[in-house]
């Protein structure tokens, strides 16, 4: 009986080590590498959408594969960041990683510049100071 417990303990530890190494490999090689995009991808997150639904949608668009999506969602849940996503329109830029995209969705949607103007001011010391005023929608 003691022999059986030792073997069971050995395989439990071995399984834990292999699973941890596999998770670390996926994290380093999938979540820290950019999305496989040629052009920027506009992406809309509707109100009430969770990270698992976003991951499934990115898998349908072939931006993420299943192991990457699963690890992405599980890591975000472990870090308690999965429920902090804000609805809105986003742009997945070329070179963006899943972790950066998650941070962007937590930060909130990017405002789009609709118009702008230049306000030029001169000072007595003859330096040209100018301020760019941008108006966002």
C-alpha cells in the first residue's frame, strides 16, 4: 500500500511539473508573441461580452488558436482582470500581443479624432509657442 501511495505521489508531482511547464511555454510563445495579422483589425466589444466570448470570436477569425485562447482566459481570470473589460470599438494593431489587447480592453475604447486646430501664441522673448488642441468625439 505504501508503494502505491509513493507512485501516486510521484505521478502527481510529475503531472504538475509538466502542466506548469506547458502553461509557461504557451504563455511565453503564444501570449507574448504578436497576433498573426497583416493589417490592423477593427474589433467591437458589445456590452455584456465576457473574455471567453471574445476569445472564441478571435478563434473564429483565426487570430488565436485554442491553447492560446484557453491560457489567455484562464490567466486573466487568475489575475482577476477578466471582468474588467469595457465595451467599445477597438483596433487590434499589427504587432499587438493578447496581453496588450487585454490591457487595452480594460483601459477602455480609444476615442477617435474628429477635428482639430492649432492655437499659436507668441511670447515677448520671440519664441514661438504653439499648442495643438484636438477635439475628440
